[in-house]
C-alpha cells in the first residue's frame, strides 16, 4: 500500500481526508472517525515498517501519549497495525505550530510568553510525573491557538522512560537525539538525560519567544555543536539591540540555560514558576514598541 495514495482510504475506522504534513518517519493526515469526529493520523512510512527499531520507536511514542493525560497535551486515541500500516490516531488540535505563529508575529510580549510557558510547564510536569522525558521540545512540536491563547504539547517520538536502563535505549550511545537549536548540552554525547534536559529546552523556547532569536548564534550544525559544548549562551538582555527585560526575567531564564546541571533549575516547575512570576510582573515599556506588543497579546517587552 503506497503511503502517497492513502487519501480516501480507511485505516482502523479512520477515513483519511487530506494529507497535512510530513516528518522524517511518518506522514500526517486529517481524518474522520464515526465516533471521534475529526482526528489526526500519523502513518509510519512503509519502508520503516520493516525496521524493528523504527516500529518500536513509533509504538513507544503512542504508548507514551496514552500514558499522559493533561489539557495541554494532545490526546492519543489509539494506535497499532491495520491494513498493512502502523498508525497513530491523535486528537485534532485547532491552531498552528507555535513555530509558524512566531514566524508570522515576531517576538512576543513577556506576559504572553508567560502564559505559554505556564501551560507547557504544567504539561511537562505531568509527563515527568508519569516518568516520561520528552527530549524534543521545540516550537514545531507545540500547537498554539492564538484565539484562545492555548498551547498544547505533541510528538513524543523520541521521548524516553525515566526508568529505562542504558541497554534498553533506542538510540546508540554517542549519538544525540533532539533538535540541535533546542537540545541540552548534556544530550550531545548521546547519554541518557533527565528532567533537566527538558528544562533547558523549555528555557530555550522562552528565550526564542521573547527575542525571536536563539541563545547561540551558530549558523551551521558544527558551529552550534561547539558553542553548546564550550560557550555560554548570549545573555537575554544582549540578544536584541535596544530591548531590555527585567533582571528577574533574565535571571530565571538564564538559570534554565546553565550548562552546569548543579546550577540549572532542577525541575520544570521550578523554572516555569520563577520565569512566569517574573514575566507577569514586567511593566509596559513607554516607547514606540509598545503598540506592537499589544498586537501580540501582551503588555510589556
């Protein structure tokens, strides 16, 4: 069965209506279900269906999704093998990837960033409470509805169980998993990471939302790799010329970006609480930039 021609087919009761996206391992479709209504269906690429590791990783994503229930995490309905393909059925979420929203709107006001980080922090705390480390936090893996200002986490494709033994990993030692722009430095060796790796990634997302830039200026993977391992991130108040945030915001965020785990926030809740408290107290700036901040849903920047 060709995955290029699945529109119109019915897989495990889900009728695929349109193709909406592609990933490295799966295609995503909008589908209808007689009981659940509209759903998103991920179909593992046919060439990977014969790869035991790829299949195990795909099914693990589904298992993790089923294991965590939280309003800010996209629900997993069901998964398995049907009609010759491996599928994962997810709740259809309104909105757009946070990456697309940021690209269209530019840097966001601290108050709006605080709302987003507060929601994601709660979702990740729930995942961590269930023993799941996400490991691939990035704006592209977050759905955002600007109408309701709701952020929801998705894609547990490379998540891992915090109780995994090293020999049970699905990636080889020495090879990191994640997205280089958002990955924690300790993950670059390919070793198992803990909740603090997600803290680092969430802090990077907050930095990106506030500044529309990233903590490290490297333009190539090699540059970024070296900077992550050997350099300190650009301080928040040096990221954008002429833009300043309160010392409390910068301190909370930069502590989340510490390479030294002893200095980094220990939990997602610690980081999210400190950052959001500081960001919500940020006062509006009396300059020409204020009006654009209001258009982006906040009151300061």
